[in-house]
């Protein structure tokens, strides 16, 4: 991906050291982490940033910083899950930026990259079944729930309210169909009588 990639309001770019404070605030926010897992202390957040960088270096793609007017407001991108096959699209934004369509805008940029330059044949996404906000983003960007692929997350204990996960997916044909359906209609020719 040639970075930054710009949407209407956000840009996707690699993380820098100057993003660490905002990134740590997001990961320490109990509102953000309520449907993801435990809040992270600064050391844990910094370690996650290191892992994000290492994933980019190893695979040539990863989670990108979501930049709004020069400020890190979260991440969106692609990763390879440690416990299953596939490439996952995921996002996390600071709670003060929720409800503005910024996650969906960022995720659409990532899908364009996944099915364009990266040439992926499929992208998956999953979250705790109770994470309604993330599920709405998945549906807004055109992913389809695969009911037969729902699963219990292997890192979470039985009885944990976040253990039950839902899985959504999109393949290249679905992406192309979505892009075609979102193209603006060509202008209609006016009938002679209207000229």
C-alpha cells in the first residue's frame, strides 16, 4: 500500500512513535475494551504497537493508524489470526470518535487494498457476538455473516461473555458486486420533449 491512503475524512498510514500516547489511551479505555477484552496498561499497548510493526515487516500488510486531521484515532487494517486460517479485517477507534462512520470509511479503504493490490480472494472478520457496534460496521461495509462458522474464541474461558464469536466474510466476487452496486448511475439522456 502506498501510504498514506486518503478517504473523504481519514487517512491510513503506518504508526509512528508520536502515536503511542493516543494509542495507549484507546487501549486503556474500558468503554472501548468492553467487548474486546481487558484494558491494557502502557507497556501492553506499546507491545501491541511493536507487534503491529512486526506483522507489517513480515507480511507486507497489517493494521494501519487511522489518522484524522493529523491525530491517531485508532487502527484499521488486515492481520493473520494466530488460531485459524484467513486474513482478518479489523478496527478499533477511540470512543469519542464512535458513531461518525469513520470505522466504515477506514474499512472500505482497507477492502480496496485487500482485493486490489494485495489480490486477496477472501477477507474475514470476527468479533464477540455481543459486540453490536462492530457487527454493524461489518454489515455496513458489505460483509456477510457465515452462521456455520461462528465459534468460541480459543483464548477465552468457558463462561466468559466474550467467548462466543460470530464470523463474517467477503470474497472477491462479493467485493466486485458491491463496488458495482455503489457506482453512480450514468446520467440519463433527457427526452427530446424536455429539451
